[in-house]
């Protein structure tokens, strides 16, 4: 159980109340919440549940596998046999192709094992991003639970008075901003690794 | 030359195994939020498609390398057979002439 799971049970009633208030009264015109809603396109309760679906362990095994594969490529490259006692033009042509194939499989620049290592780095970065996104949300929720805005939302009143409307909007804006910022970092990870989606030509 | 083809064939086997195992590193779409709504769902679907494309690219690279190694092995094997045929033909001709 990570920090998000721990804090989620405590935070759920508050998130439900925030969603209720916003559903009943909306947010004041010009409030920062509107911009965050346009980014996340979910109310806080659903947004938190969506983030809690992230499962870093699902991708955690990929990086070690890929690094092991990269080592296997290097071993294959090193094991490609030289012509030995075979001599002549055909043997020379074979040896030239053998060397080029070995360099393609394993080397310092644009080799297949380097591509596997870069893919392993991406797997690690995405795994870390999922864990950090969960941790950041947990920290934000803990902050909100301890805030004066959380107290302002008590007791539940219908229709919600203006201080509760503002408190709900402030909480929602804070929460959605944190989530949107995390996903913006995730989007950068994808954009920065676009080259890995194209096979390296032999 | 027999040992060359044996070792090249072993390399082909290893690379084929890599090619087959790479797609197994995909993650369930739900584990990255791809089935959710809003920004988390949209990003989850992008991340899923991205990761599948990355693994597919690595599998294609492995397939191309496998094909090249298989061609090398086949070429060496063909050359060996041609050497053997030439040896046998010349030997037969020399025996006839003696």
C-alpha cells in the first residue's frame, strides 16, 4: 500500500463534498478552477480515482528485461564467427558483413543494444513518473485535508453558502493543478522519446 | 565452414527469441489509466500507444537483424556446398584423365 492508498480513504468524503458543492453552485466567475477544469476535464473526485488507477508495478519488470536483452545482443555480436581458415574474396566479403552486422547489433552509436538500453531508460522513466504522480497527489491530498478550506466545508450545508463555494473551488483548483502538472511532465516523456517508436534501419 | 553456419544459426535462434519476447513487455491498458476519462484517460491511451509502438520498433529491429544473420548463414552454407561440388567435379575429372 502506497501513500495515495493510505490517504484516499480519508480524503474521499471531502472530495465527494467538493464535487457536490461545485455541482450545486459552480465556481465563482474568473476563479482559477475554470482553467484547471479545462486542463483535466474531470471533477476532483473522478480525477483522483483516475490517477489512482496508475499501477507502476505493471511496467516495473520491463526495464530489467530490456537491459538483459541488450546484453544478449552484445554477446551475439561478439560471438559472430570470423572466417578463420576460409580465405579468398568470398571470405573477405563475409568478414566485412560480419563486422558491420556486429557493429549494428552492439556498439557506441545507433546500435540495436543502445536502442534497447534507451527503451529500458524510457520504461524506468515512465514507471517513476507513475509512482511520482501518485506520491504527488497523495501529498496534495494530505495538504488539503489539513487546510482551512477543508474545515470551511463543514458542516455540509444545502445550498452551500458562498464561503463553502469558494473553499470547494480553491481545493479543486489546487488538486487539479497538481494533477495537470504531473500529466504535463508525462507528456514530455512521451514527446522526448518519439524517436524510439521508429525502427532503426539495418 | 561447418562451425560458421552452426554459430550463425545459434545467433539467429537467439535473435528470433528476442523478437518474439518483446511484445510481451506491453502493459495492461487499465494499469496506465487508459480506460479512464479526462486528461488521465487521454494521456493513458497516448502512453499505451507509445509504449506499444516502441516495443514494436524494437521487435522489427530484431526481425531485420535475424533476417540478415539468416542470410549470412545461408550464403556460407551455399558457398560451402559450391566448394564441395567443385571439389567433387574436379576430382572426378582428374580420375577420368588418369
